C-alpha cells in the first residue's frame, strides 16, 4: 500500500482493522472526528498536511497516546 492509499482511501479499513472508532482515531491523531471522516471519504488537503501524517502514525501506533501531540483541527 502506498503512502497515498494510507492517507486517503485505506484509512477506514486500517482504522477498522485496528479496532478503533473514528473518535478514538481522532483523539490519537490530535484532530477532529470530522477530519477523520473527510480523510476516510477520500479528502486529501493540497500540499503537505501534518494531520494526514498524524492519522497515519496513529494507525500504526501500538496504542500509546504518543501520536496525539499537535492540534490542527
């Protein structure tokens, strides 16, 4: 799976496989639930996006809250 797949369409599948709710993923990634929903539906912000990196990191984290540092949304 490429980084673009992880950042957009693969997020929902990865979140479900990890047993996370949208709220749990948003909390771990330090973003809003609405941003998680947008990313899951294929939204990809133009240019570099810290939130996409945090969502990806939260999906690959071992359950620690270390991925929830910054706040964009």
